[in-house]
C-alpha cells in the first residue's frame, strides 16, 4: 500500500495520511524481500541485463542514471512538498545550479538581493560567462520584483524564503503570479522553511530546492540537495538529463541517511521553531543587541506574510545585530560554548556565525550581524550561553 498525503499536515481530512505519518513511516516503507521496515543500502553501480541485452527485468543500467536507493527518499520528499516528483543531488549547490544550466545565452533571470551567498556569487560569474543577464530584486517587496522581470525574456525567478541571513520573507503566491505573467518559472529555495512550515508548490511555485544538508537530514552528517517539481514535464526531464550527464549524484549511503533523518523532520523543526522564538524574544530586550531579525517577531518586516504563509512556526534561524559593531559580534561568537561557532544551519546542535567575515568584502550583509541556527539543546542552556557570551563590547578582548 502506498500512503498518500492529506492536504494538511495534521488532519487527514481527505482520508490520506498526515504529512507527519508519511515522514515517520517513509510512506509506509517496508522491504518486500525481508519484511524489514528500513530499506537496505544498495551500493551497486551497475545492473544485470536481460538475456537479450535489454533492461525489461530490472529497468536499470547504471547507478549514475538511476540509483534504486534514491526511490524511498525521493518519494517521501515529493509527497511532503505535494509535488509530482523529486530528485536527489550531491549537494544543495548541485541541485540549485541545475535549473540555471537549462538557460541559453540572452536569457534573463531574477534572483534575490540578499540570499544564500555562494549561490549569488556563482550566479554572477555564470551569467557573465554565458551571456545570461541576472538582476537582483528585493523580493520581500513585490513591486520591486515586478519592476525587474522582463516579459518574454525572464526564464527563471529564484527566491529564498526565509532568506539568509536577514530572514526576508517572500510572498510565494504573489511571486509566482508575477513570474508566470512574464512567462518565467518560479523556483523557491525552501531550505530554511522545510515542508513542515511552507509548501511552495501548493502556493504556485514550479520547483522547490533544498539544501538537504540542513533540516531535511538534520544531523550534520550528510551533504545533499533536492529538487521537487510541480509537474513531471519536459523541463523536469531536462533537469533529470542534466543530473545524469553532469553526474552530481548522491552516494547510496548518504541517500539512506537522508531518509533516516527525514523520519524525525517534523519533531526537529517544530522544536527548533519553539526555541528560536524564545531566543528571539529574549534577545529583543538584551542590552547588547540593537536588532533581532526573526520573522516570528511582529516588528520583522516580513511578519505579516510569514504569519499567513508559514504554519507551525517561523523557523529555527534568526540573526542579531550587535550594538558594539563588527568586533563585538565576532568576539561574542567566539565566546559561546553551547552554540558552536561554525557554518551551516538546520542541524541538531545550535550554531552561531559572524556572516560578514565568512562572506568577504562585497557582502551586502551588515558586519555587526550574528546568524544563529537554533538546535535541539535545552532552551535555558541556549539563553544562558548567549547571556555569558554577550558581555558589553568594552569588556570583550
Ligand atoms: N541554500 C541555502 C539556503 C543554504 O543555506 C545552502 C548552504 O548553506 C545552500 C543552498 C547550499 O547547500 P549545500 O551546502 O548543501 O551545497
């Protein structure tokens, strides 16, 4: 039996299973050969052919084309996002660049002014090298997006919501309408939201991308990416061809670990959201903090859209701008003990990072900003750690 999802996360109103059940049971997975409730790991790279040289019996030729170990995780991810199909990649970046590789010289794309830094950098060099024009818009503001799309020329509109590291919220339904009017596809980097909080395909997006390195796997031990499509159309087939030919494929063990991580996705994301809200409120009244950027706070510029678009929480990511400027931010990150000073996000352990130092001189990110990924430790331990690390600027060495 295949468990189909209901439209909402917790009430299977149409008779299908809730998304939590789908994630925990990996779509009611059980191994037909042994009865085991966990899939085997199949590391084989090649598959036996039929006596006549065909592939009718096993339907597979080579693991770069088709890895049987991907099927359970891809099926779960497609279902969680409400999509037609999903595709695993070797990393979030491998997944993210693939839609851009379908573009031709002269095409136009729009992305977000402040977004995941490495992808922004790659997009600029890729566009310059291949004659693709790239515009960046403040996609928290739909009029700014409308002003830069070029009907008939814009092929892709790329948005991230909530977006690194200001946690800008993009109104996905409005962005989809603007992209579609211009004849473009809308791709949403939903790494931070996860399908627990937002399902972009249900709001009109064409593709969803995740760095599965983050919340989807969630344990800091797999680098992986995923694309999920609304339609298994010709564009999707082109993306599949690119994965096969460019070879940005995930290892069998990593695909297996990713499915294991997905089983606890809802619990992990909800706990991170609950703690992040407590941390955000605590820091909002902290003497050393000038501003807290968290979509769950009513003074965040994207709060109203987030409250409408996200469910069950506002994410586990927040940033703070320190009163003492760049040096104060860097010294604070260095003094935390429970929060580990390290890059990445969405894992079980809490992380803190001085983003401007990582992103370098051309970053649009303010240099007094600390990015926090709130993990699953006890919330009082997180608050106590931040309090001891956030000594007044003057007392930090
Ligand atoms: N998108 C976002 C929002 C990210 O934070 C990251 C990585 O930090 C990526 C994409 C790229 O993913 P990966 O590091 O798995 O290649």
